[in-house]
């Protein structure tokens, strides 16, 4: 088992990565709370819920099973968790357990941040995307019909336990969506990791155990280092949003759940790279490398014709990085060299929105 520490002073916590870690979940997490609420969804519950609840047999354990999908990451479903906590009279010493992917993790973390002004929670991510990204860093939120993740809080878990064997139950679409976030880490600050992905992406998608463990570890190390420097995204942490301003806009306009988060982010990365080339920041060679890797992962599908550029721009105006009426983007000066920018030619930005439909169609 690999252990990575997220260094946040007295709020530091470990990330445990390994095969079969769920078999020892109570030993690894060392939850001392008398009351435990496990939150999961309809897809994950039949596979892992009994194993997790049995691990805490000596404690008072209740469960919440939510519907599965990004479209259910709402205040209404947050209220389902809060209502269950109140119904069973959970107190401030309770611990919430998020068992599932990014939606479950976000909802559970936000409920933990809100309930009685903050209680403990742990993350047990069961998708590749949540294991490499959303379970780490303490960002919790729900969506609003006008914007993604616009209602939330920073609330760090007390630990993260990623069991790589859970990935064997993922369908290929979910697996590929997770690879988008892995690629992101190479692009923002880790060119050696990007080069490794160029060699190993097919093995990663075949669930090669050694490749999976390495990719998850390297991704978590990258994110932990950035979060330790900038917990609340006042500086360098914004770089983790490469592709996300475009991607969140796509998700919002198409309707949450139509595209998976990772699919929208992959397309957003292509669009950010396109604008970077148009501004003479990124070389054509690096641009082609990015498109090639995303293409080999079978990500970034063609934007639907019904997605109008003006609708996408309006959705992007609601991004949390923005200041005033200027959309702030994460762009690239090369592979491994990302930066935040709001000084770009509007004509080139508009060109990306209208020409992007041809990207990665081979």
C-alpha cells in the first residue's frame, strides 16, 4: 500500500492507495466515532456497501443511497443526507463516509461541511476520476442549473482510501473519463509524467495493475503538493482547472450527465491548447502530442451541433476563477507549463469556440 500525506498543518491527512484496501478499511481509517453515516449510490451499493458497513459493525452505522449521476448533484440530494443525519440524531462527533465517485464525494463532503457547522468525513473513491482528483483537496459542492459547483465549501477529509480493485467494475467510458484528469497533471506541471502516459496509456486503459498504481500515485502526489501550497485556490491551485472552464461550460449547456465530467474536461483541454497555439504560446508539435494522447484515450468527442458558442460563453462567465466580466482561462506555454490568463485576443477565443468541432476527428 502507498501512503501520501496532504500537508495542511493540523488538518493534514493521508491518502492510502492499494489493491484490496477495502478489506482493512476500519484498521486503515481508524474511525473512532460512535456514529457513522455511509453515503453511496445505487450503482456502488450492491457491490461494496455491505463490506463497508460490516467493517464498522461495532459502531452505529446508517446508510444513504442516492441515485447515480451528475444530474443528481443538487441541493435536493444534499438535503437527503442532512435529513438522514437529523432523523437518526447524529451529533458533532459523527463521521460521514463517501463511498463512490466524484458526485458522492462532493455531496458527502458538502454535507459534512454544513452539518452542525462541520463534522468529519472520509473519502472512499471507487472511480478512477475520483481516485486521482476529486477525492483529494477538500473541494465540496453541488451544481446549480446556472453553473457547476457554484454552491459549496472547502472542507478537508480526515483520510482518503483508494482501492484500485474497485476500478475493475468500471465501464470503459468511466475509465477513460478518469484518464482525462490524469493527463491534466502531466500538462500543468509534470512533463515526465506526460511522457510516461504517451508510452503507457493503452496499458492504463487495460487496467494493468502496475500502471494503475503508478498513475494514481503520481496524480495524487501532484495534487497534494499543489493543495499544500494553496488550499483555497487563491493562486497556484487554479492551475488544476486546466480545461475546466470550457469543460464546465459544456456540461452546463448540454445538461449535467449528458457528457461525463472527464469527457468535457478532455474537450476543454483541447480548446485551451488550441487557444495557446493561436497565441503562439504552445508549439504545434506539443499541440499534436496533446491531441494524439487524448485521441488514443478515445476522449474529447465532437461537440454536438446544438451547442451554440454564445451559450457556451454565457455559461463560462459563471466560472469561479473569473473577475468581473473577464473569463479567466488556464493556458499552456508548453507541456508541463500551465498558467492562468485573462489577457487573450477575443478574436482567437471566438475562433476556438467556432472551429473546435473539427479537433481530434481522424
